[in-house]
C-alpha cells in the first residue's frame, strides 16, 4: 500500500503517479480466507514537509489477490500529530498574572501571565495562549486557590500557581456629616470666622473637620446683608457632603440721645456745663438751678395765697 500527496492547487489528477510525494509505502502480508474478507488497519503520520493543504491518495496493489477480488478503504480518521512537540519535557509558569488577589465574585484575569516550555535538550520557548489551557477559577468563596496550566499537546505536562480570594469589603456609600454650619446673625462690625464651631465626622474615616472646604460669599461685617456660604467635604470613598449656610450681618444700631457713641463718649450737647475745651460754661450750677426752682415754687404759692385773700375779702363785702 502506498500513500502519496499532491498540492491541492494542482487539482485532482487521474494518475496516481502524478502525486509527487510518497508519504507511506507498506507491504501487508495476510492470509485470506475463502469467501471471507481481509481487514487491515494502519495509521501513518504525514511528514512536516508535506503541505498542509495537500491532497492524499492511497493506492493498493492487489497483485497476489485472487482474480475478481477487490479492496476498499473505510473508517479513515485524521488525528493531529504531536510528534513535532514531543521534545517538550516540562512547562512552567515563569511569570504569574499581574492580578493574584481577588475579592469574592471577581472574574479571573490572566493578563501578564507567561508560560514557558522546556525542551529535552534544555532549551526553552514561550508558549502561546492556544498552546495551553487553564483550570476553572472559583471566586465564590474566600481562600487560597490553585490554578493548573496544562500543555495542550501533552496533557500530562502541567504547571500550577496560586491566587488568593478575599471576602469583598462592604462598599461605603454613606457621606460624612457636617455640623455647626447653621444660619447665623452677625453683629455689625464684629469679627466672623466661617469655620468656627464647624465639624465633620465620617462613619469610616472618622474626624474630617480639617478637610472641610468653604466656598461662596466673603462675609464683610462692615456691610449689612445676607451672605451665602457652602461647606463641602468628601470621604475616601468619594462620598460628598454639602451644607449651605446664610450669615446675615445686622444693620448698624443708631445712637440714641444720652447713649454713648461707639467710642464710649456721651452724645454731644449733654455736657452742657462745659465748652469745647472742657471749661465750665457760664450759667446756673446744679445748686443754683435747685434754688431757682424753689423760688419759682414760692412765688407760685404767694400768688395763690393772694388770690385766696382777695376772694375772702369780696365775700366779706
């Protein structure tokens, strides 16, 4: 029996002799049984120098068979040959994937992994992704997981590495809480510190008062009016809190007569007994004023008495 190949690009030919490369030539010696059939099974490997697109033709010589007998071929199976890679002695994961620590539920990532084959002569070669398989990755539970890499051409050759799966940490979705930023009334001309008394606390990051940022208006206490301030702070998870505050500067309080002005002096004109140089002005002193009032009161009483006397005298007439 002979097997020959011919490039498919040349097309099918009718003559076996036109198939140019002999792949297999084998003589089979079997005993025939009268009225029976002779079954023969054979396998062969197509050499590497045979074009992969070549057509194969099997020719069977029946020179020693009885007249009128025939032969046929059935049950042809094509099997990938591993002879070309049979020199691989072992494989190893020479560089683990970039990601080796996972949270429960995460998907396996082979990025960065390098698998190397070592030949029987000691030489090495990096394997492509299609030349090996990777065992399934279970991230449903926490713990250390062993990953097995298997050489596709020879499943007896394997390599392993480990990754770690940790319980997924709860996601922080709660923003910090800002306190002490309530609306406030500010006295005219008084000092105002926008962060005095303001605090921020986060349930995970703790005290965040120092991270509070203030934006909005600049409070000018010399100008009455409403000023809007915005307080913001963000925790490590990116959750932001914001509070708007209104600081109202009051109108300047008018100075009433007799009250002291802002400098603590009496209202002008109240020190009537002194001139601009601080000297006593001419006029009645406090004692003199009292005597005058008494005198006027006495005159009033005398006048009343006179009237009373006059009335009495008229009645006598």
